C-alpha cells in the first residue's frame, strides 16, 4: 500500500515537472523569433534606438539563461524524485 502511494505521488510530481518543462521549452523556443523581431526593429525599420536595442537584447539573453537554468533545475528535481522513489 505504501509503495502504491509513493508511486502515485511520484507520477503526479513527474507530470508537474513535465508541464513545467513544456512551458519553459516553449518560452525558450520563442526567444530567437523575439530576437529577430528586435533586430529587425533596430536595423531595418529603425523604429528603436541603439540603447533600447542593446537593453532589450540583454534582457532577452538574460531570459534565455534563466529559462535554461530552470530547465536544468527541473531535471535535478526529477532525478531527486526518481532516486528517492526507487531507493525504497
């Protein structure tokens, strides 16, 4: 009985991690498009100045790093859950 409960909790946590990963991957996949739009606004349309471009580009790069860190963190959490469950 205990083992079944632990496995149910593990499955639920794994599903939550998968949902989180999917959302993070979608955000990460949109970043190149956003970077291209920003570059287009600066280089081709000249609708923003250099300072705005650089600030926004730095923000997009920071977002990318944060998302990648979150993805790595969810992988570690998944491994922790798996190792705890299968150690029983």
